[in-house]
C-alpha cells in the first residue's frame, strides 16, 4: 500500500543545486524514519541521508555539509536539498522508509552533474 514517488532530478552543472521531493502515500512521514539513497548502474544502492520521526538527521560523509534532508508533515513529503553538486553525485536517487524489509521502491529520479 505504501507508494513512493521521487521527483526533482535533472541535469545541472557542477556547483549547482537541485531539490528532490519524495511524495509518499499509505504512511505518515512524522511517524517513520526516512532515507534518501542513490545508485549508479552496476553499483549497490547507498544510503546518503536519513531523518527520524523525531527530526534527527544524519548524512554520509560524501554529502555532509552540502545536502539537507527535511520533511513537510502536512504534505507527507520528504525533501533532499542538494547544493554544491559534484559530478560524483551523479546517480539515480530513491527514498524509502528505514524498515526491514523495505517498502517497494519507486522509480527514482536521475541526477546528472556535468563538469
């Protein structure tokens, strides 16, 4: 029943910014721990940012200081604000609840950073 729809990706030059959105249904973001993941073809899907139900955030070292995870409880949406983007940030970005097992994955949103 949980559905996750990512949006906001695109092509941006190095140093630019994007804001990704994760629209959810069948759940409440304020009662769940949420994460943003990214995946390059052929590689594993890596967790890059998390936000707990009580608002605690954590970041992978590769994005710390550049990315900010947040949520809008009335809209039941999680965001990832991405600044100072690097070509190494190029990936498909996904959101999910931090549960085991994970909910079904959405389609993700492609972020491409050019040099």
